[in-house]
C-alpha cells in the first residue's frame, strides 16, 4: 500500500467498522485506533482499491494468511469492491482465515459467498460478542490435500 494512502485507509476503517458493528460501542473502536495505526496496519500486507483517484476500500492480511480487515467506503458498498479485493487475495494465497462477529450477518454472508466456511466459534474476550472463525482454502490446495488416492 502506498504510504500516502495510510490515513485514508484508517479513516475508512474507523468510519466503517463502527457502522458494521453497531452492537459494539464506538468508544471501543476509538480506543483501538492507535493500535491499528501504529501496530496492525504497518504489520499487514494491505491491498487497496483505488479508482478514479479515489480510495474505495481495502483488505489487510496479517500473519501470512489472516484477514484482519476488509472495509469498503459506504458510498461504494454494493458495487463489487469487496468482492474484487477478496478475489485478488484469493489469487495470491492458498489459505485464508478470519474472525467475524456473528451479529455482522452481512459480512458472514459475504464470506460464505466467497467460499469461506465456519471452522469454530467463541466469545470475543474484549467485547463479549460471539465471533465465528472462518477459513477458506484454494481449490488447488484442497485437491492437493484431499484429492490424493490411496
């Protein structure tokens, strides 16, 4: 991600994470802003969708295959931006994982449409809300792991 886009990515994160999670107080996201800015974003591989000179959304990968964030500016939601970002990273990685709040049904349904499956669930210790751990594996990797004949 070009450094000049970092502030725009953070603005999208702060705005859209609060909207996507109305069941969590905004103070929680504000409290975590500096952690995202100084630790998580710099440690991630972040892919951006910029069209017409405008940042429309981003997807961040942490720890080699963990989707830490996927957010699209409200004005561009429903236009395939998230799907294009997801398609791009699915071409780059063999396996992906993420955690998503169960109450964020729009996101859960999106990830399921992308081929993710629920691997586990548990209560997030910081927010006391149910989260799903979801995973995806590429068809090439799936064939390698499960397609062998004995």
